[in-house]
């Protein structure tokens, strides 16, 4: 069967997802992407993703209408929900705390900072439950919460002679499969900030993937006319 432009794009999206997750290195990604854009049949496309499972399932057939998987941190939400919490709270008094990297946040997490500060990073975290409440309370202190763009987050807090709200928002859409996190509490003469952004490693992988994709497209477009010329000859 002849492959369509839409099918080539779907394979390219699966390859971008794989490099963002670290399943492919950049050399492998570059080679497979170039082959995908040059492919003319399903038989040429299918081997490129046979060893790359889509998030939570096997790779759908090339000609199917299955939705394109989410990128980056959104790619593995089902595996990140469930299990015992490794932390249900944090406390800082004349000091600081941080929760980041690989950890499991409890369904109810309470953070308190007085004359100090804290950092809560959910970008690589697992979740005890699909519904999570994070209560942040600061008195002359500050708490910074960082979440991935695909996480469903609702911010509801009160600032009294201080601030409680969202800061920077990196490009990305909340995923229906992601946990729902409600951030609430109050800041008295202090602040609670929530930023949506990817990790540096993920941003770097996605940037390299986009650059490799542009280069593969360029090579495919340059070689396309030559192929047609050879066929005429």
C-alpha cells in the first residue's frame, strides 16, 4: 500500500516522542526520520516504529486513525499514577526544603514555610492518586511549585500582603490522562508561585528532534526532484 503524507507525519511524531523519552539517540532518530520522509509504502514505514511502543500500548498500525501520543513528560502518565506516597508534607523554619526528581507525592500534601523557602517539583514525580491536593502555607517565606505543561493544574490560593498565583507557562496542553492537581493555601507576607515548564533535558531533546526533523525534510525535498528526474530518464 502507498503511504500518505499524513501517515508519514504520524510516524515522524512517534519518532519525536521516542527521542524525547530517551528511547532513541539522535543518530538513530536522524536516520529513521530521514527514511520516514522518503518512504513511499507502508512496508517502508512500519519497521521504523516496530520497536517503539506508544504510551501505554503497542504502536498502532500505520494506516490507523489512532490519536498521536502526547510528547515528553505526558508520554507515560498511566505508569506514573498509583503506588505508596514517599512524601505527604514538607516543613521549613529558618531554612528550606525541596521535593524533586523521582518521588511519589501523596494525594494530600501540605507544605509550610516560615522565614524560609521550599521547592516542589512535579516534573518527574509519580502520584499516589489521580486527584491530588497540595496545600502551601507561607508566613514571611516562599514556596515555588514547578509542574510539566501537560499536567492538569488548578491554582486557588490567597495572598495577604503577598502573592499566590501562576508564573511562567511553557507551551503545552493538559493531557486528559494526567493527574489533576489542585494547589491551594495562603501566603502571608510571602509568596507561592506555580510555573509550568519542562526539564532542561527534555527541552534539549525536543529541540534536537525539531532540528533533525527540519534537516530530514530538507534532504527529502532536495532528493525528491532528482528521483523524479531519474524516473523520467
